[in-house]
C-alpha cells in the first residue's frame, strides 16, 4: 500500500474507532436521556412511547392472525398460526416498497399496503375463508403516540420517509380505511406494534428471560419492559406501580443535540442530505439505511484527493444510496470468499490489491463503529432498569447479514459494563423475522380474540 494511502487508512481507523472511555461516556448520557427526558411529562429527544402492552406470553397462546410488517424497505404479510407449546407456523410473502412511495401521500401508501394484504389473502387462504372476520396484527416501525394497543398517532417519519398527510393522524384508522377501499372490511386491526416490541415478544415466547428487544436494520431502535410507576407521562390510572409495560424507545433520535456522539464530516453530510436533517442522529450512525452511504462518501473523498482509483471514472460514487448494508457486509466480512469480484461488480472498474484492501478495511471500520454504538443503547437500558441479567432479542439486516458484528456488540458491552465477554450478564438471542410472529403473539396475549386455527 502506498505511503499516502496507508496514512489515509490509519487516519480513517482513528476517525471511526470509539474507545472504551468514550463508549462509557456515551452510555452514561444515554442512560440519563432514557431516564429523565423520555419518560417525563415534558418528554425529550427520545420519545420513549408507552405501548399499552402489559401482558407477556406464556407460550400456550393459540389462534390464527394475519400480520402486516411495514419497515423501511419492504412490506411483509404473514399468516401466523399459534399452536401452543411455544410453537408457531408462519406463511409469508414479501412485497416491494417502491422508493417513490416514501415521498408520496398517505392514501397512496396505505392503498399499496392494503393491496398487499388483499393479494396475500387471495393466494394464501382457502376461498371459503376469505370473507370470514380476520384479525390483523400491524407492525409499524415508526414512532407513534398510542392511546390503546390498537390505536396510534404518527409522531414523525424516520428511515428516509416523507409521506404527506400521515403525521398527526391515527395510522390504524387510515390503514383500515384503505382496507375497506380494497373490499376488506372484514379485516380488523387487533394490535399496533413496533418491530422492536414485536421482536422482544417473539423472543419472550421461547426465551422467557427476555427483557429487551432490539432492531439493527434499516433503522436502529429498542424496546423494553418498564415499571408503570417510572412513567410520569402515563396518565391512565389503571396502570399501577409494579405493572410492567412495553416501552418503544425510538432511540434513533438519541443525541440530536450532538453532545456526545463522535460524528465525522461524513456523518454531517449524511444528515444534511437526508429528508429530515437534524433528526435521528444516532440512527444515522448505526442503521443499515446509512452505513453504505457513509462508505460511499469516504471513497468519494479519497478519490477526490487522488488517493484511490487513480485515472478511473467511478460514476456510482456520485449517486447517493447506491450501497446497502448487505453489500457492505460482503465487503467487510472476514470469510467472504471474493471481495475483488464483489467490489468490481459494484464499482464497475478493475481494482488493484491495495484498493480492495482499503475498501475491506473501511467497511469493517464503519460496521464496527455501528456495532459499538449499538451496544451503548442496550447497555443504557440495562443500567436504567438496574437489571442483573437479561436476554436481548435481536433482529435486523445489519447483524443478520454480518454475524461478526454480534461479537463486536458483545465486546463493547463487556467494555461498558466491566465484564469479560464470557461472563456478560446479557445474552443476545437472534430472532429472524421475529417482528411478525411477535405481533401475532402480542395480539393473542392482549385478549384481542383469536382467528380460526
């Protein structure tokens, strides 16, 4: 590797590395934000939304539910059949979420989602059952203010969405109106739940010691069970101290004031060019939607200094959102067999060995920083609740597509909490596609009826 490029690589390594003391400082500030601001009557940057879900699964739940999972990149419709004995059968179809819908109108978005449900019913259910009353568990991975388990007003869009006519409105009412336009007036939304809460409930179903659910995917967020006595903004008198309620943190908004997060000039650019500048600061450094964009911006910067890709035209470096977290994982993972082939297919140019090595190292730096920052949020919840042990249910494309990052999260948790990794009181339980199953389980435990098995 040339001296100039080697120097640049060392500088980048220093730029993206977060040491133990900085991890502890971030976690300390995070814990204060969770405790003093989010749950208070006044609120704070981190919404800390009460979900009104106070029941947890016993494993003997039975029933059949439609589920709709709307995340940041796809729509997933499932039929989840709970059979008791901690067992569930799931049939699923995944649908594209066209990029244009992310900046469309509410009616266009909900109509598309309702059409996905209609298509699923037509192809997956017997004809004689399609007109029966059906309960649907709606996983909606955006911050809402809930007034009941099946009601929620959208606070703001995240994950790059900017759909008009939805913020400030009950998303269940709008979606049920779209279902009726599709001729599905027999489908009723039984529960509205975030993917983090769904993942937590799904993990609880098989791992009763689960007390945190986390998503490291298109977005970054967590949910946990909080004592209602510690939620000053919860005004409903039926929720007494000692009762545990699921809290959807929506902590992608952590440190919007930029007090402790170690932002680089690339993070600043990502924020400035996003649909909502100044919001979701933590998410923009940790989530799959943005990690590939950080990688692109660094390569673009190195190319502008003539440190890499000399004499080569690389048009894709000038196009935003062209590298996703799955591609980043392939570039950075130790055991991926041919990084040169992956990179040359991506960049559309031949690469020399030092360019391949630089791209590999950079992908690892960005992913490792994200993993270490993600550990801060989990450690903050653990400390805020005063837990002595905990299982964390985790889903999301960032960790699922790069298993090495799980070790990075555990290593950072050990550094923050002062444990060797093999003695950590937290265990990570990977729950693939748990948000859909968890939504159905949550609908069952709330007593919202059950469909026919």
